[in-house]
C-alpha cells in the first residue's frame, strides 16, 4: 500500500519569522539551460541574503535530464529529445508541455537544516496538491517521487492494480539553499517518457491527472500546489521578478 504520511512532522520546515516565499509563474516554454543558470544565480543570491526565497513554476519544451545518479543504459532513445546533464539528485526524467515544473529555491538555514525532512516536505506538498483533486497519492519505500495506485478492471473478474508515478522530485542543495525541485504530470504526452527508464524504475508506469480522468488545467494545478505549499512550507506572495527578469 502507498504510504500517505511521513515523519518527522513537516512543521520544522516553516520559517520562524513567517516571511513568505516569492511565487512566480512563467508563460510559454522556458529553455532548460537558461532555467538552470537563472536558478543557480537566484540560489546564490538567497544564500548571500540578497534575495528572498522563490518558487518558480514553468513548462519546458520536450527534453530529458540526467541527474547525478543516472545510468547511460536508462537512456533508451538518445536522439529523440535533447538530453541535459544536471547536477540535481536522481536519475533520468522527462520534462515537456503539459507538465508543471516547480523549481524551489528555499533557504534551509531558516527551515531546519534537514535535507531529508525537506525532501519529505516536497513529497507531502505534492501529495496534498493531488488531494485537492481527490486523487489519493503517496510514496513508496525505495522509490523516488509520488505514486498513485490504479485499479485495472478484469474480464468478468475483480481485475488487478498497479502503481504509476505521477510526480518526480530532484533537488540540489548548496550552502543550505535548495534549487531544482519537482514536476507534476498534468497533461503531458505520456509516450514521451518511453525514451528513458524514468528515475531508473522500469517495472512501473507513468501517469498524469488527465490520464487518471481528472480534466485539470495547469492553472488549476498551480492553485492546488499553492494551497498545499502553504500547509507545508508557509505563506507565499506573487512576484514577476523571477530569475532572468
């Protein structure tokens, strides 16, 4: 069964001073190298005390990224989309239209200095956002990301169940400031995932909100993410001063 909650409590991730993180949404498709350079610059500014925390929501054009634990054998179709080597944790993942990427630049100096608790907080953030759509989701021991359990009807019988991944997590922490983040499948082309072994896990599938029968838009996903973010990490405030602007 999927685990719905994790310890320790995520309350340690709330800032004691209650300062809100900035919240920005980029229109259109954002180039991946530009996003990485902008994230690194913003994370450095946060570490230096020169900029507030930021959650940056965007979409990328179709591409694959390889985290620090990626294996070349998991890149099944190297010529399909551009492949970007990334300094984030994790293995191969896909980004593309219809998938909400949230880059999370938070100052963990002010949020408990506990990377494991931070990753658990990211998981709970995603689980809570999916709960806003009535989608039960959770995590699995030994697997990265957030998962849903699906019932597959059988011919005249009770059918069977399977677990599909609906959201990925891959972060990096430098000077106790996080960057990179999470991706939530809203309505991406799921066939694009077949060019890789997503996160090195071949025995399970990938799904999305729309694939599960939830006709969500990116705007609706953003609203759910923001509600859940408040519960886990605290307040946020709108800004148009995201990286590179």
